[in-house]
């Protein structure tokens, strides 16, 4: 809560410092801003044209996924086509709908990936060697248990948009599991399929007694890092992290007018590094004023979700 209040205070200070929010001030409207407004209107109309309410139906979605599975010439083509179906079902974001309506429509993106996941698993078990079938089902059962534990840790409980945000989480987990099952099936068939680059955000990892989640922060340029280590849960907010293909270097600070503000509850910022990939993640703390994550802390999360 403290970091949310701090962020809000900083944003307000920026608003007052730059625009004098709350005061009556003349606003100049230029021709260019008018043109931008017209462009935004055109863009909104185009987005609304892409939105087709009739596509938000269980039978329609399942039929589309089944058709892709039937007609795809490779696993790679199948995953790409399923991803397009899922992305098309997020068009409701671009339409003027009530939040509850958006919550209701949001369930169809994870549904796409759940249908694909179940079908991939069925084919993997069917085509695997007899000696592998039981172990494959066991791995799926273990994934489901990990998924439940991770979701229960990071799910959204409050706010009118919690339903939509939780649907996005479900879609993320199901999609990543589809990638892994697609890799297994392609290996069984002797096809060439490479796992996509692991995205630095929307990223969850798990250990026997811990969870690491990296997601987009509430403000532009920030990331939210949730760390569960045993019974202790820490939520970090980092601005402008340094990111490459498999590392994130972060610090829980916000800089405004050359002054650095701490977004963490400790007396000092927490700084650290995360290495991540499909084979797990490792969190290392290099600076800290937090007793729960002291300097030198290294936590391994061997399973990517």
C-alpha cells in the first residue's frame, strides 16, 4: 500500500509542478492537436469495427481452435494461429464497454488457450511411447498444482477490474503451458519447433516453497515484482529496470527533479538482479534495507510457469 500511495503522491506532485492542476489556466488548442484528435477518433472507429461480439461464445471459440488444429501444417503454424485467435478476442479493450461487460468477455482469451492445452496434452499422450505416457500425465498434474499455488498467490482480489485481470493471468499460464506441450509434441514427431523468447514481464516462476512473479507496474516504465520466500511475501515496485534477453537489473526507486524516492517499505531501496528463462529464474539481492530480503539473498525458482 505504501508504494501505491507514494506513486500517487509523486504523480500528483508532477501534475502540480508542470500544469498547475486545480488552477484555472488557459488552454491553447493548435491545429496539430485537432488533427491528432481526429486521428484518434478514426483509430477508435477502426478498433470498434474489429470488435465482433458474436465471436465471444464457447462453441464459436472451440470451433475456431479445432479448425486450426485440423488444418495447420506444423506445430509452429498451429501455435501462431491459436495466438491470433486469442489476440483477436482482446478487441473488447478498444470498445466503450462497462467494466462488468469487459470482465465477462475477458474469459474467452484464456478459454482459447485452455482448449488448445487440453488438445495438445491429448495428442502428446496419444503419440508418446508407452513408457512415457504416465510420466507425461504426472508432469501435467504437477503443473496444475504449481499453477494453482502461483495463481492463488498473485491473483487480484480487489477492484471492479479484478475479474479481467485474473483472466489475463489465466491466459498467460495456459499459453505458456501450450508452448511447453507444443515443444514436447514437436520433439515426439521430429518437427522443428523452438520455444519463443521468454518475455521479461508476465513471467512467473515457482520453487518448493516460493513464487516469483514479474508483471507490469501501475505506472509507465515500472515493473511489479512479487517474491514469496517461505511464509514471507514481498512486493517490489521498480522503475526503468535494465533489461536484456535473460536478465533484469532493478532498483525500487523513482527519480523526480534529480531527487531519488524509495518505493519500498524499508529505509533503503532494494536493488537486485533477476536471471530468467524457460529453465527457471534466480533472484539476487545486491542492496537492501529490508530484513525480509537482505543483501546477499539468492533464491532459485527452478520451474517456469
